[in-house]
């Protein structure tokens, strides 16, 4: 994971942000008198939030584990993407 000081980030903002997006690699920004922060690509942020949401429900976790078990046992059903929302 890359790191930068606040001053480096301020002086090279475009380059650091392009690096985060192009390399899909978070950037830790160290701030001298304050807590550090992390900059992540929006896709990664959305994935983190989705995972947090799914894992926040014990019933959802149970259903995911049951589905995974069924899939490994060959009980899964192949469907097309178009049929997902029917």
C-alpha cells in the first residue's frame, strides 16, 4: 500500500489520485498532527460497503454459506444473466 504525507499529496494531488485509480491501490495519507486517512477507488469502496452490508445480517451469512455448500455439492443451477431478474 502506498503512503504519502499531507504535503506530498497536496503538491502532487493529480498524480496520487491517478495512481489510486489506475493501480486500484489504496493510498494512506499521513498527517502530522492528525489521524491518517486512506484514499481508495470508488469501486473498492462500494465493494467494501456491500460486503459490510451482507455480513451484517446473520441470516444473510447463513444463506450465503448454504448456497456455497449446495454449489460445491453440485446442486447449483446455471442460469443466464438475463434470467436473473425475471
